[in-house]
């Protein structure tokens, strides 16, 4: 069966929709010999949009999803009638949006295709491990870890997803961009207050981005997208670390260790523990201190684990999800995946 699939990736600071050929024969092989049917082909085109914002009524992810579907139809009108599946990964979709199952069902009608909606960690997992088993921590604006044993011998992804963290920037998201940004601003303010002058470099960087410290509370506390604003400062933290700032480097290393702790926890224990672990997400590019700390902590906690490089990003995972739902090789799982 020919046709196309749409993949949608929605994060805290941006969103993307891609179209790719539907490939009913695509497959990857897991370590135990099972196949992960449905791994998507390379996209033919990609569109970008704004990220999620969170207000009193929750996340606007459902509205963003619909806008991206409309944008895709307008950008690729020749392919609209041949879309076989739509795969969506969105941050905060489980805890901040109303009926996600109803959203998935309505998209089937609107897109005239099979549709699956998932937390963004699931599509990051599918992208990073090409649909195979293992544990992944995703460091973006937020942070979440997720693990799955991989497809069964028939290539079906059963509801065996295990997640850790993803509690948002107020309660968790340990190691994510907002976490790094908040920790860095705290170090900057300790320097400003005369408590600890080691944060002088971070104070200088924060002043360049946000102005004088006295203006920071009004900039952050009144905004619905404060997590994204905090994550923007993580870019400056990475820059300071690259320039040799020891406080910035230490912050990134601790972010890596937090990410590893979450991945190992998601991977489980005993004979069912995930043997492969990887780190995904935009914050991975922050520097070697973060990546190396992740690797070292993961191996300390689980000696013998295979710490692998991510094969693809969350958008490629969303396309894989679209391929899988088009082949009906998914089973829903409350709080994680809706079809």
C-alpha cells in the first residue's frame, strides 16, 4: 500500500510537522531478533511552528496539533488524500490536556487517516532507538525518561512503556533545559547577593540576556511560557561551559547525571532491565561534560549496559509512530499513548 505519513513533534519552544513516504515493509531488528516494523523513511519536507504554552486552562497542544495538520495539508496538497497515518508526540499532553483519546479519534476524521497521539518521550524513544527496546532520557525544555522492551515477535508494540519524571519545571524535569536555566540563575543571584562569587560568569551572562536581576521576577513569574524562557538561558550556560566556566560545566555535568538516573530507573531492574540506554533531546548538544557525565553515571548504576548514540530525533520518531499506527501495530496505554 503506497501513500504518505505525517509526523508531528511539539515541544516547549517549538514544533515541527514532516511528511514522508509510507513504507509498509520497513523494519529494524532488535537485539533479541524481534522486528520493529514501521520505521519511517526520510521526510520529504518539514514545517515549523511555535511551541506549547500553558495557562489556566492547561496546554494548548491540541490547538497546535490541529494548526500543524492544516499547515501540512496546505503545504502538500497533492499528498492529502494519500496520508495513511499521523503520529504525534507532544510535551505535557498527558497531564495538561483534556481527553487525549478523543483528540486522537477526531484527528482520524479530520486527517482521514489512522492517528496516534503520544507523550513526547515516546516519539523520542522511537526515534532514538529506531523502534527497538531500551531506555531513553529526553532532555529538552523539560526532562523525561521512558523505557520499553521492544516489539513482540509479530512486530507489535504492546503497552509496556515505563516513564520516569516529566513532572514539569516546578516539580521535576531534572536535568532538562529549564532545570539547568533555573539552577544557573540561582547561582547568578547568589553571586549578585554576595553569597557565592563563583557564579560571576553566569551573572554576567544572565544580565546580557535578561537585564538587571531586579527585573527578573516580573519577567518570569508573569509568563505562561516561563519554562521555555528558563531553557533559553541553558544555551548561555553551555556557552559559558565551553569557555571554561567551572560552575557552568558542573551544572551541565549534574544534568547528565540526573538524566542517567532517570533512564536507569525507567529501565527497571532484574532480568527485565533495559540493556540499552541513550540520551536524546536538544540539550544533548550543550557539551561533552553533560554527555560524558550521563555515560559515566549510567555505567556506574548499571555496569555492562550499552550506552548508545541516538539514531534519530523525536520528529523521526513521530514519523515512525505514524507508520506503526498506519499498520495497526500499536496498542494504547493510558497516560502514554492514545490511538
